[in-house]
C-alpha cells in the first residue's frame, strides 16, 4: 500500500515516517510537504535513498497538486500531519492557520472523496479548550477552542466528521496531547527551554507557570496513530496521550535538572493572551484497541532535553537563522519587562 503523509518533514510527521518505514517495510511512503520553516528534509536524514520513500514538495491547499500526487503514486491512504502548529505564531499571524489547517484539510477531503481514499487526520487536545480540574476530555465532549490555532484545528475536525456523515468517506481522527521528542522545532516550550538552558539564556515562563499539560513522548503518539490505522473504527475519534499532566514549572524543573543547569535561568514573563490553563484527556478508548504508552511524561521530557544537548548540529542553524526574528518579536519585550504582568 502507498501512504501520502502530509507534513512528513515536520516534528511528529518525520517521527511517524521513520516509525512506519521501520515497522511496515512493505509499504511505500510519499511525503507531501510545503517545507515551511517547520518542515525540514534533514528531519529524515539517512532515509531519503530508500526506494520506498519519496518527497513531493507541495501545499495541501493546492487541489491540483494533491490530486496529482495521489494519482501518480497510486495512494490509498492520506495521513494528514500538515498544519501550522504553534499557538504563539497563531496569535501573531492567524490567517495562514485558516488557509492551511481548514482549507488545506478540506482540499484533502475533496481529493479523498474524488479518488475513493481513506483519510486519517491528526488533531489535538487543544480543540477541547481549557479543561477544569476534575475532568478529562472524552472524544464526545463538545469542542471549545480558544486560540486561532485551536479554532482552525477544531474546524478541520468538524469538516472531517461531516465528510464521513455526508459522503460516507472512510475517515479517522486522533487528538494528540503535547508531544515531545526528537526534531521538534525550537518554538515549542520543551525545545525552547532546553536550547535556551544549553545556551545559558533565560527561560521565559508565561505567567505563573502553573498551567498543566500532558507531555507525551512522540513515539507513543506514533504507536497510537498506528493502532487507529490498523484497528480503529471508521468515522471514530481517539485521544492520544498519557492521561497524566504536570505543570509547566515541573516540566522546567525536569529540563534544568537533566541538563545540569540552574533555576536562576527561569524568568516569569507576561502571559500568552487566552492561555489555556489545563489540558487533560481520557485515553481509555485508544487503550481499548490494545495500545499503551511506553513513556511516563517525566521520562519523555528528560529524554527530549537530552536529545537537544546531544544534537546541537540540528538546532543551532535554526536558532541562528530565521528563528531569531520570531524570537525577538515574541520575547524581547517580555524578557525586558522580566516580571509576569
Ligand atoms: P510541525 O510544525 O513540526 O510540522 C508541520 C509540518 O507541516 C511541516 O513539515 C510543514 O512544512 C508542513 N506544512 C505546513 N503547512 C503546510 C501546507 N500548507 N502544505 C503542506 N505541508 C505543510 O508540526 P508538528 O508538531 O509535527 O504537528 C503535526 C500535526 O500534529 C499537526 O497537525 C498538529 O496540529 C498536530 N499536533 C501537534 C502536537 C504537538 O505537540 N506538536 C500535539 C497534538 C497534535
Ligand atoms: P507550547 O509548547 O507552545 O504548547 P501548547 O501551547 O500548544 O500547549 O507550550 C506548552 C506550555 O508552555 C504552554 O502552557 C505555554 C507554555 N510556554 C511558556 O511558558 N513559555 C514559552 O516560551 C512557550 C513557548 C510556552
């Protein structure tokens, strides 16, 4: 079988491509990726000479290009990782989030409908919005997104479900918790804090740092998606996480201790507007497919921090390149102000 993996050069997509090639060597994988700042061919270094892997550079919002990539490669299944993914970027420049995450997903659905393909869509726990203490989201909970990123992902989920209901399109959705692991672009919290700590730069913690996240290992996300692709019910949604949360300050503590750095690097800075206090998901539905996470979130964060210490050659060119402009825009004023507002 041939899979079209959109966003396969990004963080989770590249980990999934690596996993799939290793565990399903009989399949062909076509990575379809626009190669934005977050999509990097080097995330799949060492694999490009495999006859079962190829790359098509293209935009998921380009219907003709997606159709051609599917037709020419006899694709049977689309797995959609492609997205604009960072909440802070969605606050600075939201329109591209609608273009890629909503319109792009819609285009994939149209091509899947026209060519009779199955589509698996990668979503996020952020579509449920802020979750009060004592509750963990289940798949049937109403969606209540609160950032432009989360709203665009929720809209995409609803289109995917509408195509199943209206056209009978064979779809599945997974909603992942915050992932950590190898090749995560340093705009996200764990790689940002790890690389800043290694460089001896301050760690900008938004607000009081008591927000709660489930920091799941990307490996467990990959096996969760695999379980749904192989055994999931058509038309169904599955949460993927560990079901265990920690505060951002606990995460920072693990990063600093793993890297042997001092807590004096921590700076509480002005909060993110609309910052969701807590995400928490119930993952029993995925467990019922025989899946179990391999990693504890504490272990996952520590392992990710260690990877950044051991792979400076991957992230230093990023940090010294276009990332700098974004970093200054997002943090210069916050770090100059220094205290939580
Ligand atoms: P990422 O930002 O690291 O990578 C995104 C990839 O999509 C890049 O390769 C980029 O080039 C590609 N892309 C962007 N726009 C495109 C377009 N218009 N056409 C084709 N390709 C395009 O993202 P990630 O963290 O790997 O996230 C992958 C998916 O998982 C996303 O759908 C995201 O919403 C979801 N998700 C992420 C997390 C997380 O913690 N990172 C958690 C849950 C769900
Ligand atoms: P992030 O990795 O951006 O994921 P998300 O917002 O999608 O959960 O952030 C994880 C948590 O870390 C979130 O509560 C926001 C917080 N955070 C900071 O405190 N400082 C930062 O510089 C960043 C990027 C995030």
